[in-house]
C-alpha cells in the first residue's frame, strides 16, 4: 500500500466554520472560559486568519489559524481560538486572550 498524505483534518475546518458562521456562540464560550460578563450586545470583529512568518533564510512561511477576533464592549479585548485534530482522533483546543 502507498503512503496516505493528509493535508487537512476535517474537525479543524468544521471548528473554523462554526466560529465564523455561528458567531453568536462565541460570547457564551468566552464568558465560560475566561470568566467574562459579556451580554451578547458587544461587537465581534474578525481579523485575517492568514499570518506570514519571516524565516531566517529569508523565506516566508504561511500559517492559517482558526480564528482571531476582537470583542468590542466597554473595552476591546483580542482572542484567538484554535482547534487541532489528529488522524488518531485526538483533539486539542487552545484559547488565548
């Protein structure tokens, strides 16, 4: 049998789509994870998902993240949510403020 090359994990794509298409679910999630008290009336501003990293050899490496966004309320806070799944059915979810 030949080697199987997997280029994308389906859960990663689903997570990204869920956050972008169902943004009303973001506020309760952030409230739970970070102990915030957002009401749901705040504005969610999504940032680009593509990031370019300059390498020491002069090349650029592109990284695509699941979602980066700001919640604009009394103050503005930035958040990054990432879901990484593996072919062994493992899943790692990262939340950063």
